[in-house]
C-alpha cells in the first residue's frame, strides 16, 4: 500500500512539472507556434467565427427592437405634447378673442355713459330662429326691461322682447316680424329718414324703407338710430348703405344696408336705456331740426 501511494504521488508530481513546463513554454514570446498550438488556435478561431455571427445577429435584432420601442415611446410623448400645444394654442386664441371683445364692450360702455347700460352674455340661440331671437343672461333682477335697445361693441342688434327674472329674449333686427321696426336716418349733408324693417336672407342685408324718393343717398353712408321711435337712443350705429332702389310706385326708396354687426356670431351684448334727461334733450333737438 505505501508503495502504491508513492507511485501515484510520483506520477502526480511528474504531471505537475510537465504541465508547468508546457505553460511556461506557451507563455514565451515566439514567432512561430507549434503545430498543436496552431491547431488549437485555428479550431478555437473557427468556432468563435461560426457562433459569433448568429449571436451578433440575434443581439442586433433585439437591439433594433429596443431602439424601435424607444423611438415609438418618444414619438408618442411628442404627439401628446403636440396635442397639448394645439389645445393650448386654441385656448389662447379663444381667450385673446374674448379679451378683445370685452375690451370693445368696455370701451362702448364708456361711450354710453349718458345711457343706463347692462352688460350681458348670450346663453341661448335656437338654430331654427337663428336670425330672429337670442337669449341673454340678464333679467328683471338686473334692471332689464322690455323694449330696451340691445347693442354690441359694433352697433345695434335689436331690442328686448320678453323679460324673465334672470334672463331675457332679444329680438334681432333681422327678425321678419312686421312689428319689428326701427326709426333711423342716413347720415349726409341732409339726413334721409326711414324705417329699418326687414332683412334680405339671400344677401344678408337689412332693408331701410320709406325713404322719400327725392333724397339723394350716397353708397357707403352710415345709418344710425334717429331716437324718434321712443325706444332706441339716438345715434346708435346700424350699418352702411350698399345699394338703393326706388319702389315700384316711384314714391319711396329702399336702401340696402350692410349691418355693422355680424348677426351670425354674437356672444356679448349691452342692454341700454335712455335716461329721462336724454329723452328731453332728443325732443328739443327734434324741435330745432324742424
């Protein structure tokens, strides 16, 4: 038994010495390799090349998928930010238009200090009666009364037809009601009086009737309220003349007016009422004109 273990121990020592010698021999810097080293190196290189291509392809494929996913997520975030930008831009535009409209209203209210004025917003409009009636958010509790004139920042649009406690209906000048008339005159060297009564839906023009046939009217002249009807204050802008025609009997003329206000798009209005002092002043002016 001791002899057997001695042989094994001797064999192990010899193997270790040979292995160390081979390692030392391999680590030496030599210009040429032995054929076993060359064979081992070539075999290893071939296997590395064989397995490297598919591994690189698979790695590249998954890398491309990852890049594609990242690109998709980045595009989604950019689209969301773009949608937010468009929404913000729209809101800014709406606020800008509302601000401009309110500035015009405030300026108009300053011009109407001689009248009692009530600012109101349009809260309802029937599509079937778009050119006839609209509803505002001010009523009796706010001082609104029937037959008060209603204007925008650009001119007269109608009068209060019905009043509730918290809202009111406004009859527009474009309403085809036979009783819907406004006393007005055409500005010029000599005033030409008439009545605003009617609306041409084809041309979107107001009709001013009962103008004396001998009155010379220039196109482009402005038309304002006369104050003679007892409802509308004097001097409220209605529109301007774009055409004039003599009626079939040749006794009167009809002027076609381009409204000063866009009746299709109305959002903010002012309800106005003449004060007693202004009514007396208008009567005195009328007597002087006569």
